[in-house]
């Protein structure tokens, strides 16, 4: 595989993991779904 393709795959893995972690934080009630992490 070419380097660009490998980097694209790696970035998608990172973004998917980050999204999953964020969802788990919200489900645990430690944050809100609002942009800015619910901060005022």
C-alpha cells in the first residue's frame, strides 16, 4: 500500500476511537452532547 493510503486508514482509526470515547463519556453522564463540552 502507498503511504497516503496507510495514513488515511490510520487517521480513520484514530477518529473512530476518539468518537467512541466521547460517546462513552456522554453516556456516563460526565459531559453533554453540546459543542464546547457543555461548558459555559
